[in-house]
């Protein structure tokens, strides 16, 4: 079983001769089959952490200390076969059909962009599994923000990775589909044995669907564990800097 291990990771932004730490001494492990929600205030480094793990961090970032390790140490092993990354915001330069857009996730498995029958079958299976089979021939410019978000997630799944890093995948989704998506991701993590790390702002959604919660307090150590252990009033105050009251309701989706 593959493990993504982060050890004592400290990352800074470099601006001229000055540096400002954005991640400080971050350590955790993501195992295949894990479904982990990463929560924290704006500016705490959630997106930065995912980009560093994916190996696509901005050039202004400097890795000061620590490491990001996979158990695949063969230098010829392509990271894109191991890990799929979905950034927070994306646009498409071309008006692809949904099927062709999702097919891009198969590039690392293809012969230099020459896609096989098997590649196309994987795409159709993913679209069906995510309830997008009727979108196949639509073009991405005709999609709503929420629909495009679903298609981007489908492309990541088509990559068939060991790990997925999803930055705000629920953005642009309505309050009905957001919990459906989280349930789907959790089920696919277990069913497909994929380690999934998701950044999300809605701590109630995170609590109800994550196997593990990771809180990223500013300038403090990461807090990670089972939702009941991590989502306490004390930990949330440390993370977000405001007082919380934690209580359960009989029904999750309530108008309040």
C-alpha cells in the first residue's frame, strides 16, 4: 500500500531578500483509502500545501525544511501516475467536449497523447460513475460553474491515481450536491483505494463525511485525527481564532 508522507515541512514565500513562512513544521501521512478534509482560515496555507505536494508550487515558494516522500523512489516513475491534483480555479483554452476534456486525465497512460480504446472506456466508466454520462457530448463552454467542477473531478478520477489532492472541489456546487459529492468522494476513496485530501471551508460538511479531519492553525502544528477527536471547540478556536459551540442536530440539512 502506498503512503504519501509529509515530514516537518516548512515553506516560505520569497519576496526579494525577505521570506515569510506560510507553512511551519507540517507532518502527516496520507494512506490509500483515506478520505481527509483539510480545514483552516483563509491564508493559512491550505492551497499552498496541496501545490507543494503535487510538485507544482509557485516559483516564489521556497522549501526551507522537511520532505514530501512517496514510497515510489524510482526516478523514472512518473508522479502523474501516482497523484492527481485539482487546483482551486481553472479555465479551458478550448471548447472541448466533456468526454475529450476528461480524456486528458489519461494522458500519462497514453502513447504521447494517442489514446487507446481502453483509455476511452475508462473515461466513459468514470462519467457513468459520477452521473455525467449525459454530459459526454456537451462542450465545456456550455457548462455551469458547478457542472464544470464535476467534470474536472471526473478528469482527476480518469487518471486512476493512488492519491488525489482536491482544492475546494465543492466550490460552485449547491447545498444539495455538495454533500452528495462528499459522500461520493468518501465512497470512491474506500472502493477504489485512493487516498483523497480535500480542502473545504464548510466544517460541518467536513465533520459529517471525512474519515479524518486535518486542521491547519496559523503558525501552529497540524491537528489531524478522527472528526470527534479533532472538531472540538478548543481546536477550532486555535485554528480560526473565534469561539465555537459544538453540538449535534438530528438532521444535518436544516434551514437555520
